């Protein structure tokens, strides 16, 4: 068993509201090893993004805390790169320049201009965007924008990639291509990924473990499912795999039986 890379201990958070404090999370405990791919899944409002934002250092926990390699996380840092659903690229910059911003932030003092150029191009190549590196966001598709967002995050050489429904706004085919790219990249880099998803198939296909959240308020971890499928994973081969379908039904059972969302 390798050493714990990231640890959430008794994490809880309250937000002030006009009606008094709202408790979003309660007693969240999770240990993640280096190189693990973790998915967070649950209904809307179950605090998935809040967990991610606490790990990113964007929110401070009301109770408990987060340790990364035994150091407390209390602010954002380049070792934890975030990929959002809406790619958040600067529209007036090219794909290359968007990645360059992140590289300058992290490697300003340690890489020469030539090394920086090589590193930016290398990361755009990883996500198959080297052919469009000089295009601006309005000149490329949604899937391509998301690839640039991933390249920008990877270029920071983060210890952890935090992905908040990164493929949620994309059509099914584009989404499948990006999932395959992500599996490829993770195999090459062995980086740690925490990804929020609503998509059960995506969670089972990509993850080493699936963390299933209970409904809020005071959401917490309901169950953790270990996905014991060999890598690399092939979506077509898995479609008829009984083990894959067992994992899939476990997640569905949790979401739609144990944590059925009550519509108000």
C-alpha cells in the first residue's frame, strides 16, 4: 500500500445565508493515493463541487482539513490544477497563449524561453491540439476548447488534477474521444485525478474508485466503490463485460434507490 497522497479528514463546511447557516458538508473522510483516478458522483446539490473547491483551496473548511503530502491545504496552488466545465479560456488569447499563461505562472524562473516554448507545445500535443495552437477559442469547437483547458492544467505539472464535470457540456462522441484522451494521458503521466461527474458510465470507465455522495444538506460520503478493471480500458469491450455492468448497477442502485432525489 503506498503512502497517502491526499487526505481529507472530518471535513465540514457551512455557508452563511439570509435564513441562517447552511451546512453543505459534514464529516467527509477520504484518503487518496498517488496516481489514483477518483470520481465523485451524486445528485445535484450533494456538495461534490464544494469538496473539489476545498481541495483546490478556493473554500476553507469550517471543520476538519485537507493534507497534500502531509502539508495543509489552505490556499490555491499550482500543484492542484482545476479544469472547469466551461473551459474558462481567455477569449482574446490563442490556445498556445492560454497555456503559456499557466506555464509563466509556474516556470517563470526555472525554464528558459526555448524550454517554455517546447513545454507548451508538448502539452498541446498530449491533448492532440498542436495543429490548432494558434487559434483563438472562438475559432475552435467545444471539445477542442476543453482539450486546451486540460493542456493548460497539465502544463502546470500539478500533483493533482481537479476536474469539475469537464465533459458535461459536450456531445456524446466528443465526450468519448476526450475520455479516451484522458485515460491515455493518465497512463503516461500517472498523475492523480479527482473528477466530478453525473455520468455513471464515465465514472466506471475512468475511475479506480468511485466516491458516492449522499444528498445534502450535510452531505457526506455514502459509499466508495473500488473499480477492479484492468487498464487500459476499452469502452467497446467493456459494454458486454459482466464485471463492468456489475459496477455500473452498483452506482445506479446507490443513486436511484439509496439516495433517490426527492423532487420538491
